[in-house]
C-alpha cells in the first residue's frame, strides 16, 4: 500500500517487483472514473507501458516495490473465506433465537456468498496456473543457459571474468524464480483446497433448506506466497 508520498511524487522513480527485479520507471499516474489517482503508469524495461494499482505499490525507504495483484486477490479471498466461516458459526449459535424465515434468509445469503467466492477462486486458479507455467518456462531457460555457459567456458570460448559475471546473474535469477514458484504453488494449493472444501459444503446442504450454511475453511491464515 502507498506510503506517505503523494502519488504524483512517484513519477521518475524506478520500480522493482516483490522479488527485487527491476521493472522500469514510473512515468505518470492514472485516475479512475471518480477522478481519484488509482494507478501508476510504468514504462517497463522492454519499452511497454503497464499500470499498477496504488494499493499494490509500497514505498520501502528509497525503493518503490510493486506487489502482485494476483497475490493480493488470493489473500483477499482467504480473508473473505475466513469471514464466511465465522458468519456460519455465528448463525449456528443463533439458530435457537431466530425465526425460521430469518434463518433461511441468512443461510441463503451465506450460500450466495460462497458461490461468488467459488467463481472467483476458479478464475484465480486459472491465473495462477498460467503464471506457474510461465515461471516454469523461465526456469527451464535459465537452467539451460547455465549449462550452456559452463560448456562454453570449459571449451575456452568464454573468459573467466565474463563467465563469473553471467553465471552470477543467472544464479540470482534462478533463486528469484524458485521463490516466485514457491509462492504460486502455495496459492495454487490454497485455491484447490478452498474449492474442494466449499464444493463439499454446498453438496452436503442440498435439500436441507432448514439448515444454516456451515462454511468450513481450512488454513485461512492471512499469509500467501505471486
């Protein structure tokens, strides 16, 4: 989330992602339909322009860091799932004090919320899988690049100084990609577990209109690995 600086003060600052990779420079800000500054516009290293939500931008000392919106959405889904579980528990505790109609209405409201989260989780699951495939391709390229670098060095076609420099660059990239893959795999596991548990919750309540929705979510701590 944004620090004490005004968004306009970010223009001209270099941006890194959450894994420390240089991304580009902030060249402008963008406003939403209400006229509020909601995004920063970054010129990426490859010349493309990309916008990032201010809610995904963090000021860390002199550095500007962007965090994955995908990671943020998975974290938000976890929080919403935890809230639904708490609402389900409260509904069970209040069932003796509530009328049948009110109980059914509240149960239906929770069920609708679960279905909305299921749809969001399915979408995020596809996004995470795509991101994992992209990271896996990069990992393969880096591993092969390291192997080719070592072969060319052994053949005497690459000086020691150049070999050490580019090997260090590739090794750092490998560590970064492995950290990103671990985060994505954690998010993938959470989303799969969420969908499995909430599908079973819904199926377990088919035909039981007089029962409140008991939303059980495992592992809903607000920690996610983008």
